[in-house]
C-alpha cells in the first residue's frame, strides 16, 4: 500500500515537472500573449469587411493554430540557440535546455517541425498571412536571436518586428492587410514592445550583463534607457486617433491609458528605486496591451 502510494506520488511529481518544463520551453506566457493580437487582427478584418465569423471558423482555426505553432517553433529555436545564455541567468537557469531534462537535439528538431507545420497551416489560409508569419519567424530566429541579441542594443527594435506582425497575420487570413487598421495595430505593437522590453532589461540588468547580452541598460545605463522609454511611449499618443472608426469611447480609453503610461514613464526620472519603477512599467505594459486589444474586440462586437 505504501509503495503504491509512493509510486503514485512520484509519477504525479514527474508529470508536474514535465508540464512545467514544457511551459518553460514554449515560454507559455509569451506564446499566449501573441495569440491575442492574431485573433484581434482576424476579428477586426471580419468587422471591417462585414464578414460573419461562423462562415470563417475553419480559417480562424487554421490561422490561430498555424500562427501558434509557428511562434512556438521560433521560441523553441530561441531556447536551443540561447542555452548558454540561459544557464547564467537566474530567470532561465531552470529551463529544460539548461538542466538537460530535454536534450538540445530534441528541442532543435521540435523547433524545426513546429515551424514547418505552422507555416504550412498558414499557407492554407492565404499566402499573405503566411508571408507575415514567415517575416516574424525570420526576424525573431535569425535577425534577433542569432545575429543581434548578443551584439547590438538595437536587438530590441529588431525583435519588436516579430511581435508586431501578429495582427497582420490574423487580418491577412481574411482580407489583404493594405488597410489603415492593421497598419496601426502593427505600429502599436512595435512601439509597445520597446518600453516593455526595456523594463524587463532594467529588472534583469545584472543578469544580462553576466550573460553578455547587449541590452540597452547594460550598455548605456538606466537614465539613457528611461529617456528612450519616454520617447517610445509618447509615440503611442496619436495612434488611437487613427482608429477613430472604432468609436469615441475606444479612442478616449486608449488615450487615457497612453497618458497614464507617459506620466509613469516620466516619473522614472524622479524616483530612486529604479528596479521597482521598472517593475511598475512592466506591469503597466502588460495590462495596457490586454485592455487595448480586448477593447478592440468588444467595441467591434456591437
């Protein structure tokens, strides 16, 4: 009886550990946060083209699953390539690519397979959607992970392109993305990612320094980074007015969020606890993105 209970407990721990490894490997939060803009782009394309969702459920399925698999493949390849960096950083030292619970060879194969399957599924929607997916994959895996991350502070700008194409993927699965709305969504995500990433880089500055990653706070210090964050947050101010077709309440909501973020950014010059302030910026950026994209879905549902 005791042996059976012990065996059951051990198996449960192993399953829990394996699930935790998979979440870490796929960067679950990053993956989920990228699916929301894909769906929002798809939803808004339906809204602006007066198309009914129930007639496009198969396309939605292919778009969401395809983009998710493509992103997952990119994240797996990032983990495979960055195993040496992850080993010296506190927040990533327990990833399976570091601990060895999942071999690097397996992670590489998974990354390639997921990427191919995801790209093929996107091709079954439209070629344009697959092209945007391919651009995001290439930017993240090759230009960001393999080329710029360890060498240039511009790595954040380059990496932002990969996240910014996600609403274009969703929109292009329904209709061509030569429309003001998906372009503004691209700009919004591109600009948003810079202060969001800089906040993380400030919080983990010493870890990035030990790992030899050329993040802006590591190379140019906190004050320079704060100035850049203020500039990028300020660039968000005109964007809601370009989405006036979503209604006045939406424009007001996003404008208030933008002003609040800008004030918080400026506060960084008058606060001594830089890491605490960076954490506030990080939390604000996460909530900002969720509120803005859910608001787009809600206002276009009526």
